[in-house]
C-alpha cells in the first residue's frame, strides 16, 4: 500500500497544476490584451503562492493533509476612460511667404504713376489701388525720402503695398476678394523721460549739440523761448539751459527724441521756464509754471537767420538820400530770398509796391497793433490785400526793392498808431490757461518742475529701478 500511495501523490500534484494552468489560460484568453497583461501578472503571483503552499503541504516533513481544490473566480478590471484636452498649437504663417518684395525710395519730383511704372506695374493696377482703397488720396501725396514696399506674386499681381511715413506711421493697401482695401497704421513707441543740461560757451547751437540734443530739439527749444529771448542778439556765454524730453524706442531700438516736456533757460541772469500742456481738444502749447502762455501775440523777429544792419533811430541820416530822416523800424540784413514770417495773426491791410519801400506788406492785428514789412523781393503765394495770415506764416522773401542799398528787411511795429522799437517793445501775451485747466496743469507739472530743480532725481530713480526691479 505504501508504494501505491507514492505513485498517487505525484499524480494529484500534477493535476492541480494542470487545473490551475487551464483556469489561467481561460481567464487570459477571454479578456482584452490590456486586461490580459494585468491578469497574467496576477496569475504569476498566485502561481508562486500556490506552489509554495503545495510544496509545504507535500513536504515529507509536513503532516499529510488532504488538500482541497481552490476555486478561483475570474478577475476582471473595469475599463476607465480618460479624456485629455490638447491645446491646438498656433502656427504663425508669414503672409508674405512666397511673395516678391521690392523696396523703393521716393525721388524728388516723382509721382505714384512714375513709381508704379518704374517698379513694373501697370496703369490699371495703379488705378485699382488708388480708386478702390480708402486712402487713395493720401497715397498720391508723396514726399522725397519716404519708402514704398511692393509685395507681388509670380503673376506680377500686386498683393500688398506699404507707404511708410516714418517709423511709427504707415499706409497699408491689401488685395482682397472685393478689390483693394487700405488702413492707416500708427504705432505707439515706448517713451522715457530724459534730462539734459548745457552751458553756452561760443554758441547756443554747439552747446545744444554737446548736451546731446538733436537739431530739431535745439530749434524747438529756441522756439519755445523765442518770444522772450532774441537768440540772435541776446545770447551770452555762461547762459545755461535744461531740457526734459522723451527718448523714444520701438521694438527695443531707439528711434529718436520726442517732444520737449519742460525746459529752463537762464539768459543774462533772467530765468525762464516752460511746461508743455495738452488741452481737452488735444492741442499742445507751452506755459509758465503759473499757467501764463509762453506764446506771445507776436514773434520777436520776422526772420530766423539775420543780422541787424540798422537799428530803430528817430535821428538817423538816410544812407541813400543823405538827409536826416527818422528810421522808424529795424533793418534785418539777410540773403536774398530768405523767407519772411508774419509776426502775428491778422489781416493784410495792404500788399503793394512803393517807390521808397518797394514791395511792402502791412498787417493789421486787432484794433491796436500793426506791422510793416518792406523791400521784399516778392510776395508769398496767397498774400494779398484783405487776406488773413497766421503767426509764423511766410508772407514774402527778402529783397532790395525800393530805396535799399542791399538785400534786407525793413520791419516796423506800431501800437495805437505810434511807432515803437521792434527790438525793445513789450509784446502782449497769449491767452493763459483757464481756471478749469489750471488745476490739472499744476498737478501734472509738479514732477517736471522737480526734474528741472534737481535733474539728479531722475538718475537716482532710474538707478533704484534697475537695482530693485518690480
């Protein structure tokens, strides 16, 4: 009987392994591949555990026990559906990819038709661009030095045209399904306040250059104080100036100097200050810190470049007639053809030829003031008796008509019918700020005045912002 029992036990052991294998195979075959991998892992672990139990149970050192078959239930895992939202990737497409690009600069005397012809486009294409786009008239007003960029395809169709005014402004014309459409682009630069100061040694212009001011800013500075200071006669060495203006950047690159925000000029010990203000209608002007207009009703001089060849003198001896005759004005010598400006707004009371004055213009300014401009080479277009002119408008050109020994302008200034010395006469101020605007002006100008008082404040603040970025 012992030998028989020895033969039976291996058979029962093999049977359990066979039943387990069949069960495992059935389970794996009836599930999906993913679930099969999970079930296979479970079966492997279970098989190891079961083997250990059987080995322990059938060990010769262990008591003989009857092992009952283990009923295994099929193991199924639930299917979990996970939805993942994927953001679409935005791919920038260059609208000019594959197009031919040609850039040209407007030459002196060129029209849009000449440029289209030079660039190889037809009159028909020019007509469509000008007539169909909203800015056809503006495209026709070309100035030398400006740039036009043409974008065309392989069939030489004009797909887009760019007319650039400057770094910030441009007209864009694009081809659409309904013809050509246009838009006017205005970009806003980044602006940073800058303070520059200088002291005059030989000339105001050189001092401005040494301070880092552009030619435009130097001329603008002279224009702001031009009603109070005669920059041709009254500038002295050791005069000083300070300017607060905007440095402008576009896409991180410097593009120039912006408007003067505030300025100070010390001339012969007298201090003048000006603050820029923009009113509710968008008009800009300069005022004193107290709100008085820097703009006078009259310019101090009618010429920008000159030298005085003869002063106001009631007892002057006439250089041609050789008789004592009052010189009731000031003679400004200048090159023939130099533009002459109206010193104030008014109506042209007379534009005529005189045997002594030559070509002469008289302007009436309200009830109390009248100015006279004589020995002109010619009148400016549109200037005639009865026409209205504005301050700074060109009314004629320097000449030597009439009794004149050389090219110059004879200029007279009359107050209530009496002649006054144009160089020394007190000029009436322009309109001050209204009470409504004065409070906002004062509030906005505080920081600018602080920079004029102490320019080092700006550099300290700039350094602090660099060391402690927000």
